[in-house]
C-alpha cells in the first residue's frame, strides 16, 4: 500500500545517486523520481507504505551528510499527488485553473497535497524544479469555489515557511490555455 511519500534534496548530483541507491535498497519503497534539478541539485522522491518510506529516508539521511538541502515525508498522501508528479494525471477537461508557485520542491509537494485534500479539485501537474531555476509549481482544476479553496489551503500549508512565490486563480481560462495545460 503506497500511502506515504518521501523526498530528499541534495546539493550534490554524485551524492544524489548514492543516496538514491541506498533508499531503494533499504525497504520496499518505489521510486517516483530521481534526477538533477536546477541549479545543480538532485532530488529523490519515493512512495510506499509509511514504514517503508520512513526506513528508506532514515537510510538516505544517514548517507546524505553535508549534502542535504531539504527532506520531507507525508504520511497518508492524497492519491492524486504521485500521478500529478509523474505527469500521468487523469484530467481531460479544464474548468477553473489554479496555480501555486513555490521556491522549493518540498513546499510545492506539501502545497499540492494540502490543496487536493481540502477541496473537490483535480491535480493536473506538479513540476519539480526542472528548467525552473529550482522553483516548483502545481496546477489544478475544478469549479471556481473549489479551486479557490484548494489554492488557499495549499498556500496556507506553506505560509510559515515564507517560500510562496505566487498564487493564481483563472476562473475561465481561454481555450488555447486549456489545451496547453493538458
């Protein structure tokens, strides 16, 4: 049962590969993503049971040493989050469009999970720092009120960290924008 997600962000690509290997060898976690991100950092994201993710992260954190930038675990993760990160969300129609843009990968994952849990929306995509200068963003759709509630909840969940860049709600996106979002 994949009910948790874990992330380790490192400032070294070489150490990132080593930590990824250790994470995957420790427990029954499944790799979601492992790759370099701007500006020269490395993220590894896993999913699995809470026990497996905790065990894997512990192993990776012990190995990360001074290359550790950030870490994250979310237990009882929303079932839309991993598909949105992988780019495999099942969204065929765009209603209102909500976007949350953050300065960090971990904060975007937290915001996306909180948004999905707060309202009846569909996560479209979670982009994690690739070609974004280390920033990240999540897009979501639904009716206007639900998208507004979800965006507010997502932003509220990271408010204390001070890493929110911007939030946008577009009640009725242009048809060409709708196509480009899907």
